[in-house]
């Protein structure tokens, strides 16, 4: 198994061999790799959003959730499967 340093050196050599016209594509790919770890922070950015929600609205959203779903449920149109 290669060490981290060996992998990095291999990647640097490969990047140096990439044609100039493909560098933008590589840069975009690397940016996407860098941003994949930020999904957790994106999700956490919603924490506390409902901290000031009215109690009756919160009850309606939580305790009455199953009842609300049943009342808005529509029968499946089975003709779309035929």
C-alpha cells in the first residue's frame, strides 16, 4: 500500500503531464472533491431554524403528522402502471 506522500507525488506528476486545455476540467473536479465534505455543514446550517416556532404549529407538524398525512393522501392512479 502506498503512503500518502507517495500518492501525492504520483498525483503531482500526473497533473504536470495534463494538457493545458484540460486544466480547467481538472480544476473543476478538484473543487467538487473539496466541497463534498461541506454537506454536513450545509445540513447543520438548518439547526435552530424552528427554535421560535409557535407551539400550536409545532404540535400540528409533529404530534398530528400521521393524521395530516392520512388526510392529504391521494389514491394511486394505477393506470399509469399499465
